């Protein structure tokens, strides 16, 4: 009874933490780029048609966000609410996973999961990664509930979770690789075969999406110069960023995981290490095959098994040190914001309302500001005007600004990283 109470207290604490940080940071570029495609006025087919603009993206997370935006309008809360809810569901699922692994302090796995800066960041970001984590842990829980000779109902549930996962984020399917490894090592051959066939089935169902989106993924990769690059620094980067807490945080986390692995049965360790290992190594191999750069967010599904290992034999001083490092890194992240597209869009809209038309350099970036203030999409300069607002997004600020012929700069200011120039003819 006391352990169940600890689980409930952990969930309450996680809810309070996520709710506190959810509105703190303004939208950053990746969030706004997703909002471009999920705004409530779009149809479902338009939402799905936009998804391939982001390499490696799958439609389910976009569709879920679109539904929330239609219900509640566009705001930090509504756009990020799906991530927050799935993060809380992931926390509960991680506690359940730790309980299935017979951890004495299962609640600690959930607390560590919630406090890690990488998971807390994506719990408060309007992107689909928390949804992917939940489906990853859910697939593992379904796997743990299957007998050596799984019945049809269990396999249907397993397949449904895997398909939902791969249509949220493709790397979610790598979780099932750890399931196959566990079944093979423990010589449960029928279970291993059933899982392998189900993985192939889920992959086959994802193939039409890859055929539909693949060419646009490659085009975006080439235009954005986000090609795959790996070297001796890549493992160090992944180690530093996987927890989100830097070298110290990751060092403490993996030290706890190594200690915890010695306290668990061998088959449990194989399962947890297998999931994390396949997610990391398989993800790097997939990035190399696609020619896409290695980003730590792609490997976030490795964290639930790692924190489960870390909570198996808690060493109080190490746990306390890890939580302190996480608190420090979280405070740094949520107190800092290099870009603020909301404030920039609002400032541009105020200038446009003064009778000026709008130019954005490069022109294609107008959609970013219009995602937050839709009226800006119809404010672009279709004919010469006496005064013009010229907006230069942060990521293009290093390039020389080309003024329209016959215009001079009357004033200039910077809002949320965007340069806003008033030009007079």
C-alpha cells in the first residue's frame, strides 16, 4: 500500500513539475515549423500532406496536435498539452515497467524519468517525442505480458502499439529489437519469431509512408545541409546529451544503471540493455542510411529502460547528486530563450497595422510568422508601398540584407532574435 502511495505521489510531483515548466519558454523554430502544418484551419489531408516537410517525421503526432489546436485554439498550453499528457503517461508506464522488473522503489524510476532534462524538455515542447516514448514503453509492457507462445489477441495489441509508434516516430520501432534480443537470449523461440514477424508487419505498413514522404525528406535534407556526419566525437556527444544533463548528469545516470544491473535478474537486464542498445545503434545506422544528422532527440526512447536500471539499486548520495545536476540544467534551459517567435510576430503585426506592408527575407519564412499571427499571410507587399516592414529571421541574420530598390532604413530593432526594419521610400 505504501509503495502504491509512493507511485501516486511521484505522479503528482511529475504533474506539478511539467505544468510549471510548460508555458515558460516561447516557441522555438522546430515547434513553429510543426505549427505551420497543424494549425486548426487546416484540413486533416493538409496536415498529413505537410508532414514530409520535416525529414523523418511521421503523421500521427501532427494529427494529435492538430486535434488539440482545433479544440483549444493556438497557444503554448494547447500546442504543448499533448506532449505533457504523453510525458505523464510515459512516467506512469515507466513506473509500471519498473514494477514488472520487481524493483523495490519503482516510483524512483518515474521520478528520474520526469526530472531528466531531455525528457522534461520534450514534455514541454510541441513536438511528438513524448508520444513516441509512451508508445515505446507501452510496447515493452505488452511484450512482457505475452507468454512464450503468444495468442492472437496479444499479437494484435503488440502490432497496434508498434504501428502507432512507428507512425509517431520511426525510431520507436527499434524498441522491439530489444524485445527480440531478450526472447532469443532467454531461448523463447516462438516468442522471438512472433515478435520478429510483428516487427516486419509494422515495417511493411510504414513502407507506403516512406515511399510517399521519402523524396521530400531527401530534398529538405539537401537544402538544409543537415547531412549525416559521424566521427570520434559522436559517441561523446550522445553520452553528454542523452540525459540532457551534460557529462556529469549522464555519468551519474549510467553509473547508477551499471550498479542497478547487478541487482536485477539476467533476463531483465538483457531486455532493458537490449532496448537501449538497439535504439542507439539502430538509430545511428538509420541516420547514416538516410543521410540525416544525428540528433539526440531521436534516441529518447532509450531513457525509460536506462532509468529503470538506475532505480534498481538506488545509492542515495548518487541519486541526490543526479537530481541536483538535473535541477540545475533544467533551470538553465527553462530560464533561457535565444528566440521568441511569438513576440517577433506580434511586433511585426503591430507595425503592419500601422499601414505598412510586409517583406520577409528570405520570403519563404513568412509562413513561420503567419503560423502564430495568421493575418500576416495577407500582409505581404504585393505592390510598391511608401513604408515597408522588413523582417529578418534569426537564422538568416548573418547574411547581408538586400533592401528593395528605392528604399532606405528608417528604423531598426530586434525582437526575439528577429530583426525588424522599417523602410521608407
